[in-house]
DNA sequence: CTGCTCGGCCTTTTT
DNA sequence: GGCCGAGCAG
C-alpha cells in the first residue's frame, strides 16, 4: 500500500486540512510563498504533507493550472492527483514525473524547439541498439565495452547536461574517450529516427529552459508553484528544470530524505538537496523527524544500520509507536529453503489469521532473485505479484506489435522499422536490409520511405524486393487509419500484417500464449481509450514506455508483493522480508570498490527496512545459487550492524519442511556444511542442491480453479464459457467465449469471475 | 540470400 | 536463464 494510506485521516474529504497534523506538518502545509525544503524522514508522512499542501494552496485560491507537482512514478502521480481532487473537488492539478513532464513539454513546444512532435520515445533496449549502430559506424569493435556500458556513459553525460563537445573536453580516460567517440553519432542517429531516449526527455527541456529565456519565463509564470517529491534523487538535468522554473516565482517546495538517496548510479546528486539552502538563501527548512509507520524495534534497527554511513547528516527518527516484535535475522541453508521458508511463514501467518497476503512484501536487491521465489509461491498456492522488470509489454510479441504502431506514428523510426519489417517473415534478410539502410542513408530518407522506392535500389531483387514493397504498401494503408482509436488500430495491424495469422497457424503452444498476449494488448488499449477518449495512439505508446515497474502493481489485490528494493521506495507494508542480505548482493559486489557506493547500498538497505510497519525479517542463506552455480554466501556486513536485541533464527527453513536436498547431500557425504566451506567442495561435485521438483501448477486455494469448459459469469460481459487456459502464476491467462462479446482473454489472477458451472 | 538452430557469453539497481 | 552471433541447410 502506498505511504499514508493506512491513516484514516487521509480520507478527510473537503474537511479540515490541518486538524490532524503535527506542528511541523502544519507549518509545511501552510507555508506561503518562497522556497521550502522539507526534510522528511522515512515514514514521516511526507506524501500526505505534499498532498495537503497542494490542496491548501488551492483553497487559498491558487489556480490549479499554476501548480506543478513532480513525483517519482506515474502511479504516485495518479494517486496524488486523485487525493487532491478528493480534498478539493473539481480541481485537477498537473501531477507528473519529470520524464512525463519532459515529453509533454517537448510535444507542446515542438514548433518553438524545432522538433517533430510525433517523436518516438526509445527505451533502454532501443537505446542500446542505436549505440551498437553508432559503435559500428565509428568502426569501434564493441568487444572492449558493451553497448550497455557505452549507453550508460552517454546517459550520464546527458544527465549532467554535457553536450558531445563538452563531454569530449572532460573525457580523460579510455572509457570516456570511447563514449565521446560515439556520443555525437548516437545523438544524430536518434534525431534521424525522430526519437528521444529517456535522458532526452530531461536534457532537451533543461537545455531549452537554460538557453531560451522567453520560453523559460513563460513556463516559470505558468507554473508558479512547483512541488517536487523525492528530491534527493534528482539529477543535474532535473535540478536545472526545477531551478529554471522557479526564478521569477520562487515557490519551489522540495521534499526528500538524504538517507533514501538510492539513484546515484544513474546520475542523481545528493548535493541537490544538501545545497538547497545555498541555492535558495531565503528557503525555509522544515524537518519531519517523527515516524508514524514503524515500531520502535524496526526504527532502532534501521537507525543502527544507517548510522554507519559517514557521509551523512546525523539524524534520529523517533516514534510513539510501540516496541513491537523484535527484528528477525533468518538464516537458511540455501536459496531454495529461503524461498520456501519465507513463503511458508507468510502462509502460516495468513492461515493463523494474523494477517492477509497483501500485508506482506518481499524485497530483493536484484531482479534475478525473484525467480526462485516465484516457484515457491506457485508451489504453495500463495497469491503473489512480482512488480518486475520483464513486464507484459516487454514480451517479444507485444514489442513486435508495438513496433508497427510506433512506425505508424513516426515513419522515421529506424529501430521499429527494423523490428517490424520481417515479422512475420517476408523474405527480407540481413543483407537486403543492409542495402536498404545504405540507400536510405545516402539519400537522407527514412527506412520506410526507402522501402517505398525499392525499385530504385538495384541490388535488392526477388523475394526481398517484393517483401519490402508489400511492407511499404501495408504501412501506407495502415497510416490512412491513424485516426482510429488505439485498440481498433492494433486489431487492424494484427489482421493486415499477417501477425495474427502467423500465430494462429503455428500450432505451437507458445504461439497460442503469444496470441493471447497480443489480444490482451488490444484490451489494454481499449481500456486506455475508455478512460479518456481524447488520447490517441501516440499517448498510448508514450504511457507504455514511460510506465515504471510499480505502475503495474496492483495494490488493492490480496497478494504478496515481490519487488526490488529500488521499486519499494515510497511504499509501506505491515510485514516485510528482505531476501539475500548477503555480501556481494547487498551490498552488491559492483559497489564494493568504493566506500561511497557501499554507503548507497546501505541506504538501499535502510529504505527496505523502513518500509516495514510491524514486522521486519532479514534473510540470508549459506549457499546461494547463481548462474547455475552454487556458491558459499557470506552474511552482509549490514547484518553485523544491527543492534544486539535482534532475534537470530538459524536454519529457519527447516521448520515445516520436507527434508531438503542439501540435508540429503549432507547425510550422504557425512559432512557438516560449515566445516567444508572451501574450494575442495565445488558445486560440480554435488554440492549444488538439486531443486525440489516444482511443477508449474495452478495455485490452489484462490479462485483460479477454472478449467476449459467451465461456465462463468463476468460482471461486464455476462455469461461465458472458458475455451482456453495458458501460462501460470501471474502470467496465467484465461480465454472465455461470451454470447454477445465473443472471445476475450484475461489475466486469470486479476479477472473477477463467478463460477456458474464447473466442468 | 534467407532463416533456423545451436552454442557461447553475460548478468545491479531504472525513468 | 536469456540473447546474440556463427554456421548450416534450403
């Protein structure tokens, strides 16, 4: 659940905005004009304070249009918008992330900035492809540095507002010099494709505000009040935007907590918050130190850890909450037992009536660790949602269809052209495409336009030539329907491109799943259109690309939430499990070289710990499987920093457990695990625990016991019959044929159905 | 020239 | 476990 949801007072509708606030909170809400810095410790009710402040300003007569509120995720933006509207009905304030704001400004002021407003937003995959092309055209063999690393370098440069030329001046090591060699080419390639990467969405507006005084003045006057949440995680570009929007009207209110700065690696600069008073000498500073979220035990533990950071202003969180359960450190033998142990504990809790599934969250440092958990959840029939990296829109089939759509909106889009042109197969191979690209570049035209002139490209003949001509005709035809609502257009793409036919004809199970997924893409677009019919295909695509991981998180459903520590920022849960608190994972091994990086890892740990309201469990294993290898894992240094009164439970996974694979191994070899932690027992000699056989079955318990043939009732479409089921866990899809609406595919976990007749 | 398959390589965190 | 590139068959 989001921060503050637990406080009933947030449900005040149109009532007194101030009555239930502390003196400090009230001061922050009522602060009039001028810069304001709110240093808000974890759990101090900051979201609530910003929301109330916006509502307060509105009640004071400030026009909604002159308020700009910046949040860290689109989800947080939506929530704030709704809460403000509940407090001050009829007032829609502009709440957005920095990136969405940037995209909006770029499109709105496209003419003044001389850009094409139909630009495509490139995600990291797209970015890396462009980097790769740039590396190739610069003749740099990408053996030394991966496109990802180079792309990261370019990203950092842009976040620091360095132009290719400026960056060149600062490049004094081999890596930066390599980055410098492709940075300019990279930008050119983006512009040719009429594409923006994530960083451009900040870089270009920041530059425009810096260099175009007229535009700056306009926007400063338009957004007289600017509020920024999570200010400790702003980078230089975001800082520039904030500052330039707050020169003539210095009503800039920033909220943050230096102890929760966890994005230094992507350019965020803790100095922005530390130096706020220097940037705005008239700033008022309000500190919110009282914590309303956690028990004393949890706060003491979190405080003990974070106080080991040297680069830090000392501060202590206090709470009136009770002492609560002791913080637990759970030690497991291996990752499998850890996953099972955590899931079993959660299940026990729920079955004992102590908590609901939705009260639990499991955090981890890296996405890869979610996999073992997923199996355990499925095996024990515990409902869960992984707030994850590999999301719905990242699946191949959806990316393919989205490539068509992007190319429709922006015919210059090179990456999307290359993705869509031979999917389904049209007999256009690598060589023909290289020739087409060369032709397009020589004639300074888009790839799609070049495909339209394929007759002029003498070295493309036969199948490839026909395929390209067909593809160009297809896109021309589809483009004439661009004004259709997004879902209609997607259907048209699926039919006319042959993509649907390809999946239907294939007969592979996997392709049936894919078909269900692209059908669901249609549903998603239809929903998008239903929410606001004024938004078109371009808006749909933008929303998908700019959506953050937590945006897809369903906080209302009764399931355990699983996510990375980064995604957990800003959330709170009664019971929290932190997985794999081990040296090399938290702190991550890539951070071990520098003390300042370790401090960021410690802040990350702190963020995770302070999400917990009632109970906090820190888990680690003796053995960690990684890349198919089992390695001995050392407990994290952060565990040593905990206060003495934490409860340490060893071999926590043995409770309620069948004999584990490692127990069997131990019995067989007659060795005590702890005594042989050295090289003569390698994973290949049998140490690697055999995974307990886990079949991807449907979780039992929850209402997912539909089967093909069952008759169900849907609240919107009425009675229907289940015609197909596919996938499992969160990915489980159910296909239902309705009398009136025809066949629809749903996510089984999400769809609300009433069983009419079992099969 | 195209398209499929197999094997080697890498793996933090994200808008 | 997943992606890319090399190698091979049509």
